């Protein structure tokens, strides 16, 4: 087990003691990820050859997450940490410093980013690049290489699992692009709260309109709401959506004031629990895409 850089109060057990209880050493590679989408990808690559733990839990908002001492405990004996990068996890640099010398890999390396088009992060990479199938393949390759470097004896397992998972991703997700063909071209607009769907919109051939560019910015200001109301009216957009991890009230206001339908919740930053509708990355893209298509086609959620 790796050393812990600090302790809790004197009245409590040390972090090292807590970590030993929570994370018994079973000899497997331990991989810690910053959020649940990467964790699901990593589990598919790892199979039974590694343990994968997500710092943030299902349903969590990722951008402004505030790590707890328990999060430090849970990651303290990691052999490898996987994170998205592109300024998604604004809290991660300090978190990694607290952990000490643990290898970390940015799984978005190699992705060609779409720049954020407005707000204080204008020109910076849109970090939600996993919402593109081809980018997801890049993530999987990066994860497999990172695991193989950390645990060479199981490299063949990681490589084989990654190959199978990439084939499954393409088989499951490629047909989703065909769904948009049923939607008239002038109605192919995606209106959402956060500009988190640029990669998905590009892949599906959708125009994009959103209230705020990224969750680290102000959310749902009168200026943002008015701009989207104007856009919905100008283009006669029939439906608006919002993400699962943010306040839906601004999007619902846009729907009320324009006569558009509120099409329901889209998923991007976090998976659901096992009992929810999006417990895996494949489910997340499938459910989100189907919700968009149903909304544009006038079908109820």
C-alpha cells in the first residue's frame, strides 16, 4: 500500500489505518478514475484482472466536485489514476497532489477537441469528448495502454478486452446515427442546458444551442435564458432538454415561454446506479440519443 500524505484528527483512525480496512491488498492492479463514465470503460478493459474505483459516485456533477477525506482514503493505494483532462475535473490537480507519487494518465490524449464557443472558457477544449463514439475508442486504447504499463503481466488480457469492448461499442452505438434520419433537416436542433453535447451533435448532424457553455460558468442567467428563447423562436425548434446533474428549471422556462416541449433529461457527465436507466457508458449514449430523437420527432419521453 502506498504511504498516506496526511492524517485526520487525532480522535479518529489514521488515513493509513482506514485505507487498510477499506482497501485490502488482493494483489490486483487498483485503478482509480475521476468519474463513472471512465470507470465503466476501464472495467470493460480490466475484466477480472484489475479493480476499478470511481472517485465520484453515480449522479455526481463533475466540474465543481469537492473531494472528501474519504475520497483521498479510497484513492490512496491506487496503482494508476485515470482522468479526462481538458479542464473537466477542475478539482483534480490538488487532489492528485494530496495523493503523492501515483501514476496518472489523461484518457482524452489524442482526441481532436471541439473548442468552447462562448463564456470565460471560450477557445478552450470542450471536455465532453467521450460523447463521440470514435473518441470513446481513443479513450479505450489509452486505458488499455495505461493498464498494460502499470501491470505488464496482464497486458495481453487488457489488449484483448479492449479489442472486444471497442467492437461492442461500434456494434451498439453506430446504428444510433441512423435514428436521426427520421427527423426533418430543419428540425435537427439540440437545445440543452450545458454545451456538453457538441461531439454528439456533430456526429448526429445536429445544430446546437445551449444555455451555458460549461457547468463551471454561471448557469441559467436571464441573459442566457433570453438568448436561447430567441434562438428557439427564430428556428422554430420543437423541443428542449437538460442534463441529469443540473437544475432543469431554466430549460423548462425556455419551453414554457416559447411553446416548445420539454423533452426530458439527457445524460453526459455521470452514469446512474445499477437500478437506473444509464448504468453503463453504452446505456448513456443509447438513452441520450433516443431521448433526443424521440423529442425531435414529437414522441413523449
